[in-house]
């Protein structure tokens, strides 16, 4: 896979999606070919699974079932969208990837990290070249997320404690893996976009 693979991670409401769109446009303006995608989703099959896991009651699925669903969606996303775009030499930007499963299913509702990692190694086997972690006070992020209209609020409905555990987990992952760059998301949109560009620009020679 010859392109550059970038993932965007963080708690709900941290601004990942907005910054992903801005980054994709900046890269296109500079002549890069870009695939902007998301998880769960990013391919027709994965989008069907998205509706299953992001809508409905908080107790609709156990964490173990969610791990299987998210991994199935990720495998289809990898096959149908990510790998072909990287093979074309594109910059792939995905709004969430495996780190979200490591946090939201692996540690926030029990100790399932080993299960997540073993299934990832077996079925996915790919990590991003660069992961941008958008860090924000969980109370601020939750307020932003719940203010959005729509039905995809299942994880937001799990409450502030869930988001606090998720933030702590993401920060621990960032310390453990050199591919992470921490982005302070507690600023206006343009300032955060400048921080994103500062983190991404040194990697562009690899794409």
C-alpha cells in the first residue's frame, strides 16, 4: 500500500469530522488525491452495519458483540475502500479506525483489550501511518455531540463517565504508539485546522 493512511480519533464531539473535511480539502487544493471516509462505514456493507451499532438503546449490544460488528465493518471498509485508494497512491483520511474499537469496546465497559487486539491482528492487520488524536474536555465534547440532530447518539447516551474513560484510554494509547499526534481541540475551528496541518505536513513526502 503506497499511499498515506491517516486516522482521526477522539471522544465524541471532539471535532474530528469537521477537521477531516478541512484537511481533505486543503490536501486536494495542493494537488493530492484524497479519499475521505469514516468508521463504522466507508463502504456499502459497512454503512449497513453502522446503523446497527450507532442507533438504538445503549444496551442493544454487548461489548463483545460490538467488537465483532465493528471488525466486520472494518474488514469490508479495508477491502472495498482503504486498500484500493492506498494502492492508487492516495491520501486516505478515515474518521475513526481500530483505535476507537480498542477504546469504546476494549476498555470502557470491561477488560476486552486482548480480544480486540487478537481479532484485529487476525482480520485487519493494518495500522495507520499517522493518527491524529483530538483531545477535548469530555464534558465539552458531550455537550457538542448531544446538540447535534440525528439518531446516531447511542454512545453519547452512555453518559459523561463513559466519555471520561474513553478520553483517558485514548491518551494512554497516544503515549504508547509513536504514530499518534495529539491535537488540542479546545480552540476555534481555524486554529485547530492549523494544528492539524502542522502535524500532517511532515508526512506528505511519503505519499
